[in-house]
C-alpha cells in the first residue's frame, strides 16, 4: 500500500470477489436495492471471510450506508476454504437514515476472478 500525506492507495492486483445484491426488508412502506462486491479477504485457520461496504439506492429521499463481513466460506477447499464453488452467507443491518433501518440476509455469488482490481472497486 502506498501512502502520501493526503491519502493511501493500494496497488491493483488480481483478486477473487463475490457479488452481493438484493432488496432490503420493507420499512415505512418502501425498500432499497443494494449491490456490492466483497472487499478484503481475511484468512482464518481452515477458512476465510470478506469485508464489504456500500450504499443503497435512494427511496423516499434517502439512502442507507452499510458495511460488515461475510460468514466463513461454504463449500470451500484447501487450507483457507477457497476454490471455484465456494460462497458466503451474510446479514446486513443497514445504517439508520430518516429515522429507520432495513435488514437483509442472503448468500454471495460463487467467487469471480477480477484481474487488475483495487480493494475498493465495485465490480
């Protein structure tokens, strides 16, 4: 990672990412869409998880930010539970906006190889 006095930037590398998308729970008569890819991979003995963050679509004049981590890999192989068919479960409690929150529970896509990506790129 390179850092200057004003900001840090990570080099682009080949990364494995998972897509997360869907519709939030209904609250106050509306829902939001969300779409993001997983970010940092955190290895733990026999498995791994990913961090993620994003912003929902705007509905009723507001949107919600969110961040978190996936569950451990499911259907993975190898010392860190990777491989082409693994995926992760996630639960998101969206940050409060306009006096309310939303939630969603789901699964990521199977992993996708994204060449020359930076840690904060979406897809």
